[in-house]
C-alpha cells in the first residue's frame, strides 16, 4: 500500500547512540526520567546548531500549574559539561511557555512547530493527547519544515508508559543509578523503522552520556 509520505527518508536529530528523532515529526518520551531524555535532546539541538554556526532555539511548554519546570542553569551545565562549549545555551535559546489553560498547551506546540523557527518543541503533559491532536502537530511540523528556516522536532512528555496514538516514535527512560555512576535505561517502544530495544546509558568521565550494552547484554553473566 502507498502512503502519503511514500518512501522518502527524513533527516533526524541524533540524541544518543540508538536515539534519533526524525525531523518534521512528533515523538513521545514517557517514564520517570522523561525530562532527562528531553534535556539530552535539547543538548543535541544546541550542539548541532553551534557546529553549523546556526542558532538553535528550543521551546519548552508546560502547564502554568505544573510544579516541575526546566532549570536553565542545570540545562546549561548538561549542554556544556565541565565548562566545555560555554555560552551555547544562552538565555534566549530556551524559550519557556506556561499556558494557564489545558487546551492552550497543544495549540501553542502546534503554532510553534508550524513557524519553522525552532529546532525543538517540547510539551510537558499530564497525559497522552488524542490522535487528532497528534496528527495536527505532524502537519504543523511538516508545514514548518517546508515554509520555515528549519525542520522542527516535536517532543511530547507523558507520564507512566505514555501511549499517545500516531506518534513517530515512543521512548521510555528510567533511572538505573549505582553507587559509582549515574545511569539510565532507555527503551525504544515504538518506531516506524526500528524494532523495540532496551539499553543502558551512563555518564562518561567528561560528563557526556554514552550508550552502553543492551539490557539483555547487561543482564548476562
């Protein structure tokens, strides 16, 4: 069967080994460490923009009544660990929006994606949106890629196991910290071009995250 998208392969934002987010599409991150993975996506977008000598603005949308919120100095440290790459997460690079009405969250994300001015649009939600809302955001991202200056990536952050229908990919991230190292387990639960997989991510000596063995390999004696 033929689809509207055909066999065209889009460029992707490389976040970690094994984690690449197709541009002009909407993806979902769920699990207790979902904001950590979203922060790594911010890092990837900023690093990529700096390497290409191009500004990479990021928008993080959350409900005004949500206690959790991005902490710019913490994100700056993640983007520039151990003092490296100073200034790449300047105050103007991270745009925070906190709508007071629930219905404005997805509307804001849709308009931000449609603008084609942002490298990454993150939406922090209390639950998965419906299929119609996800499709509208896909179309908005495609419009932004066609008419704006860059192809944006949309990220939906949902609690628990997520479950937003129609997303391009779904990722789950949970902490697996030990006494000597900070670590997480990432699961690719849905992707159009890759099978489900789980693997471990640890912080390297320079503070940068590195993908390790798969969950199966890590459990083997």
